[in-house]
C-alpha cells in the first residue's frame, strides 16, 4: 500500500536492509504481474534481476525485490492524476497491461479520452442488451399467447362439386311397403330398380322413384302423402295394405286410407295403378275374401288399372321367395318388375 513502506526507490521512508529468514521467500519468477487497485499503482519497470534468488543479510541491494531497485525518477503516480470513473480507469488499465512485464504507464489525458469512449460504448452495449432482452421477452410472451389462443383460421371456400344433372324426366312413383322397398335385397335389386331398366330398354323416358318403406301401413302412407304429391308423378304404383291385413286392422279403415291416397295423387294429375295383395289362408276364408275385395272394389269404383296380386307367378315358387315366404328374392323381384310392366306400359307414352 502507498502509505505502508512500498519500495519506490527510497521515497517511501524506511528501507529494507535485510530479510529475517530465507525460508520466508522463494525465488522470484521473471515477468510476474503485480496486482493492484485503482489509485494505488505507481510506475513500475521490469525487474532486471528477477531471475535471481533473494538473499539474506547485506546482499539485499544486489538481489532486490522486483521493481524496487530503481528510482522513481521524480514522476508522480499517473493514477493520482486521473479524474475519471473508477470503472473507466480499470477498463483502460486492463487493456494497456503488457503481460511480459514491460513498463506500465498511464497517460491521464489519453485515459480520460479513452475512458469517455469506453463509457459511451458500454452504455450503448448495455442499452442494446436491455433492448434485445425486452424484445425476446415480448416475442416469447406473444408466442405463449398465440399458443394459448385459438388461431383465427381463414376458411378458403372449396370449389363446389359439380351438381349432378337434374333429371327432368316425368316420375313413375312406386308408393308401397316392404315389397316395394326391397326388404332383404341388395341395393339396386328391388323391383322398382329392375322396372327402371325395362323402361330404359323399351325407350320410355321416365324416372322411377322408389318410395317404399318396410312395415308401412295405409295410415303411414297418409302421413307421408305430402312428399309423394310434391313429386308430381305421372303414374303412381300404389302397393299398400298388406301390413294392415296382417295386423288385423279393420278393413273399412284400410279402404278409406287407400281411397284418400289415390284421390290426392290423382288430383295432382297422376294416373293410378293399384297393386293388390292377399293374406295367408289361416287368417280365415271370409276375412281373406273381404280383404282381397277391398282392392277390387276401389279399382272398380275409381276405374283404376288393377293388378290383383303383386306376387303373381312369384309366390310359393321355388327360388322366388325368401325364407319368410313373404318377400321376393332377387329373382322374384325381377319377375315382379316384368309382371308390373305389362300393367304399366299402357299408361306410358313415348
């Protein structure tokens, strides 16, 4: 320390005359850097005798401590002339230290100028670091918010699929129950499907619409009559009533429902082809007779073309009926279509 007998060429006061114990010190290493605090460093020259051992006794002048054997040359400590910030001085000093032990000299004017420049650069770098940190925080915050909020996706409308060409052909409506619907058959194998192929082959430009529902009764036909009327069919094949008979519904009710359905469609301009059905004989001879007469009476009164039994040539024929002995097979449905076509053809026009 400056105030405690540092060896600066005799200016510090007391001088080292001898060392007490040789074991206290080892050989000095050439080129060691002297550590210092700002404000406490003087001008130092390289130790010329740093490579020799320090000896005891009166030989201290010959084997002096590093930088202790030369006069101060009257120069003041350069650091004491500094009026800059300690941070600047330390920065500048560190940059000017030659680690080979060369002369360390501080010019106060240069230190002041370089210190100011370093201060400006330090402030700029500090603001740059803070700005970069804030920007990264904002980006991370934005990403977090973006991940937590649903993205507003822009729905790009897909090109609409080309609509199928509108079928402007007049309608032949098949309005019935499971026999019309094709219960137990694959799609495209019902009697209305086969009937469409027959019409096409014969050159009749009509579209066949299958409006059959398995299990439907004449009351169910009333409930969906508006849909049928809206189709404005040119010809209606009316095949309902079999489920009424199997359920024992009073015949007068079934007859009135059939009459209402046919009248509504006829009023819309549709021709009516009435397709009759019968019941198993175990329902009783009188009941079966009256049931069959219901269709015949309606056809006679309204002068409708009438096919007495829709399953004629199919019922009880080998390979024509399914195991339930109520619904036709694929072969039976094709047979039904051919039979119906004979009754239908007179009602068509080319």
